[in-house]
């Protein structure tokens, strides 16, 4: 009964808080060290907040040879060490949810996530694909910590059937390298079902016809062979590896740098939307907790 009441409360909070979260400029940002700076354990009662800013550069879409640069504020909040909103635990972007369990060594979260819409003019590879609306994800995330090491599993599914489902396995290492300095590294593998890979890497017959028409008209955005339809299957989407480092003059303030490499795999790498299976992303920023 305790958890059923929590779920009812969570859904009521979602209706109000989600509107606030989506209105914030940070809806597309995620603190790249948030997963590694959280020590777990019991939080103080009432509200706690984290604010900051981040600047990032990386591929415009997965596998793109077009770079995208963004800079924006970040904001997250937690209430009674149980309910949270800000960086999603189940998708890249904004989200909200609750800690079903939270201890110094283990965390189990239930949440919603929001991933931004994809617009055709973001990258040449998307010519003829049309704009794609934003997606809402629901899922769960579990993380186990053992000293400087942590292992995590995330399972999420889109609230629209065409979005599909995906899962992420992650290993991380973090350590302090001096009194005020910290560093770490991460490695992850992302899997998706057939719907999820089609959502990000598929080309329908209708989209293919538009792209072939653009190619026939001499549209310079597309290259030979990129007009074919494509239906990927389920499996491993990508492997990621990252490093981060930062400076923390006190317990509240953190400055950080991060670098992440992504290598698309299997059917994802073979998509006509992919020109560069191996990409790098970099970012820097700061967070202040209060």
C-alpha cells in the first residue's frame, strides 16, 4: 500500500511538474557527471537543488558528420531524498521520478524522461525524413556501487509504440586525484528492439521516395545510396566510452570537463542515415548544489 500511494502521488506530481520541466531551458541538457557524483545514502528532508550550465559539442544526430554546439542552463531538484526532477534517469534529457530504494550502495529509480524532437534541417542526412515529434519515456534504473566502482542497468520504453524500447548497461569508475580534484571513466552498451532502431535509424518507404526525389533533382544534401528504404532489426545499437575530470573547491560547487566517444554497431551503423559511425562529444560546465 505504501508504494501504491507513492505511485498515485508521483502521477499527480507529474501532471504539474512535467509542464515546468519542459518549459525550462535545460530540457535537452544532462549533467555528464551526475551519475558519478551521487554517493547515495539518505538525503536531508525537504528540497535540495542543483543548478549550473553546460556547453557541449557533438554530432547533430547519432552517426552524423555534422557538428552541433549547444550551451544552456541546468536545473534539478529532489524532495525528501525520494522524488526528483531534472536530468532523467531513463533517457537523455529532462525527467522526473522517484527512488524506490536508495542506500549508500544501491539505488533503484522509477521515472519518466523527455527526449527532444528531431527536425529535418538539423543535419543533411535527414533530408526528406520530415520532422519527428518529441518522445516521452517511462522506465526504471538500478545502480550498484562498490567503492569507486559502479554498475548500472536502465530499461525504458517509449509511451508511443513506434518509439520502442531500449536498455543500457554501464560501468563507471571515479576517484579523487587530489584534495579538490576528481576524475573518472565510463563504458556503456546500448541495446534496442526493432522498433527503437527503426525510430532512430530506419527509413520508411514514404521517406525513401522523398529522398530519391531529392537525389534525382540534384539536392546536394544527400549522397548516392542514401535514398534507399531501411528497416533495422533489434540488437546492440552502440558502445560508448568516456572520461571526465573536474575541480570542486567545496562540497557544493563543481567544475567539470568531459569527453565521450560513441561507436554505432550492427544495423544502426549500416543505416543510410549514418555517415560517421564513430563520433566524439565534448563538454564543460559547472554545477552548484544548495
